[in-house]
């Protein structure tokens, strides 16, 4: 995950999902799962960042809860303290 401050005043998300021997429906499903965690839990609590998530091949095989835990763990470690 890569993040950088932005001048838009709200957090934004970019996704990079590997193609490697995966079908379009599999790639789209992974994108939807990552965006859902972003929409529900990360976007409301992050500062004005541009966040780019580069998924690994192993992400295809992870259950939703594991992806969620990884993203939330990142946010908890990086988010500024109030």
C-alpha cells in the first residue's frame, strides 16, 4: 500500500490487481471486495490521502475477513492519532 497527501480534501483509492493467470471475473471480484472494505470502513476515517493498494496474487485466495483485517491493520498503523 502506498499513500500520499492530496489537495482534494477527501481520501481517494486506486487499485492494482495482478492479471497472472486469472480471469476477468476473478479480478473484478477481488476489486469489488477491496472497494467494499474501503467504502464501509476506511474512507470515513482516513485523512485526505491518495491510497493505492497493490494486491498480491495470494489475495485471490484470501477470505473476505482476511482482506478486511489486512486493510484495517494498515489503516490503524498509519492513521494519525486524534
